C-alpha cells in the first residue's frame, strides 16, 4: 500500500487566514474537514483565522485508517494548535464528536487555550463498544452518516477497521479523567436526537468542566453530524458570537 494514499476530492485540510484570533476546528471519527467546512467558512467570514486539519488516515481509505491510532490524531491536533498559537493572540478549539474528545485533550494539555466548543462530543459510545465486543472481523460495516437532512452527504467510509474503533475507545477512556482539569471558557452543544453518541455525553462533560464561564445549547433540528445538518447556521452564528464575547472579556480583563 502507498505510504501517501490519495486524499479523496473535497476531504483535504482547510485553512482560512484572518485576524489575530484563530479557531482550530476538529472533525470527527471517519469524517473529514468537509463535514465542518460550512461552519469554518462562516467563521472565516467573521474575520477569524480558521484551520481544520485532516486527521491521518481520514479522507483516504478505510484500509489506510488502520495504519494510525488515536496517538496520531492527538499529535495532529496538538501540532495544529501549536502552529496557530505562534502567530495568533488566542486560539479557540471547536470539535465535533471525536473532534470534541480531541479538543478536550488539547485544552487539558495547553493551559493557554482561549476556549473550547464541543458539538456532540464523545466520551462514552456504547454502540461502538458493543460492535467491538460482538465481532472477530478486521473491519466493521458502517451505517449511513447520522444526518437528518436527506440532501446532505458526508465524505466518510463504508467500513471501519476494528482496531481503529478500539483506538477511539482508548482515546475516550484517556480523556474522561481529564475533563475536570479543563477550566477555559466552554460552549457545549448537543443534538436532542443523536443515534451515534448519546446526548448524556455532552451533559456529563458540561457538568464536569471546571470552567467558570460555560454554556450549553440543545440542537433541535439535527442528528449527530450537526455541522452538516439543519442547525449548521445556528451553530455558526452561536460560535462566532461566543468567540467574540470571550475574546472581548479577555481583552477587558487584561486592561484592568
């Protein structure tokens, strides 16, 4: 197998240069930056610098995914964060699903994180735990992406390596005890109906964050992949207002 497999059309990393406030956007397990592209573009239009890296093994082939583990995905996001931090006054992290898990890990690792926004974050995924227990196969067939709007399509895989699911579960187990160590401003959003990650994940994370400034939003019109679904405009607007508000508060505090 090629060590540099072809990246699927539309699945590559995204970068929109902008102002001194940067936003690092993390896509989910089996997804690509395409799943968060709309929100990224809306944030960029508000003047933020926006980066959405493609995680290794994603947007290529499910066979390629088997070459990587959660340690590689952690490194991808940590590297992207550090790169943004060099030239920007503050860096916010937005993560969907496993991207939210990676956002939590990054915020726990870098205390200068300006804020985190978690969209249907994953820390306890019973369906995946069950799938791993019940199979001896190397690959598991994937269902259609959990999107309420029938016209929306996500670039993803038809199958997932069982080893990759195990690695995802190792990531969630590692991040679970780190939640209380995260104290930066936080916005948590959860779809009321999510067939992949139970909304109880978002509630538990919100309750356990040590952040003194935190907010919770229910997404009433979307399923799991909310950044591609009917609430995407609401999410983009809410995120931009929240980032602007936190940034304004930080500036006011620095002048006092």
